[in-house]
């Protein structure tokens, strides 16, 4: 008798634990709400995705403009990037002539292994292309190369779905210049929801 009662109790508990709006999707299937920015880091030489950071802002903004402050490195210089609509710093890195500058902000990134990949082989590009937000040398780059290593991330696809007309912002951070080492350089890709 006890076993029947326990079986019935387990069945009832299971029945009540199911939600009527359970779609079979993970609870985090569309976390791209509010004002968010995704920053991705890609190695300049290998184009290996190294990691990323998601920023969430309390202030709403429908547009995304990046402005820069740049101190050309005589010996020591820097670049700072701002989310203009919010007057908020999103990047701060030193640039050293014949040395190696430090990245001050963001201080850390989630590792590449923490980002899920889509299971399809399709290739997506931003509808309105790319905008280089910091390019003091004026060199023309093929942005599809670093983009190809992040476009398959679930988080990137979610951002593009949330903002299909987005222009992806991109820039090359070179903390070592002069006789700099390109192995120290990274692409930074910014996607706004």
C-alpha cells in the first residue's frame, strides 16, 4: 500500500512540476533584451576566437555610436572607446612604441569555451556590414576573416536576430607598435542588440 501511495505521490509531483509554457527550449534561449553589447576578441594572426564579454546597460538606447580618444604613442600612448549615446567607456588600452601596452578595460573576458556554437554550417554576415571604429593607419582590412570565427556563436546569432539591421563595429588593437609584435594584436568585434 505504501509503495502505491509513493508512486501516486511521485506522479502528482511530476505532473505539477511541468509548466504549461514549457516549449522545450532552454530558459536562456533569448537572453538578448534590454540594452546590451557583446564584445568579442579574435587573435590577429590566427583569427582564433579568444573570448568575449557581454555588457548590460540600464539606460536604453536604440542607436550605437562608438567614439574614440587616441594618444599616438611617441613612447606611450593609448586608445579609449566610448558608447557615445551613454557616454560610457567600453575599451581602454595602452599602446607602447617598442614595448607592450596593457589592456585596462575590460579587465577580463569569458573564455571562448564558454560560448556555444550553432549546429548548422550556414554563414551569416551583418546586414549593414562593418564599421572600423579605430583605424589610425587607414589600412583596409578584410573584416570577413575575423568575423568568420565568431559568426557561428549562438550569442552572436541571438544579437543579430534581436537587431537585424545592426552594423558590426570592429577595430584592431595593437598594444605594441614600431617594432611591434603582431602576435600581441587582437581584433575586437562589437555587436549591439
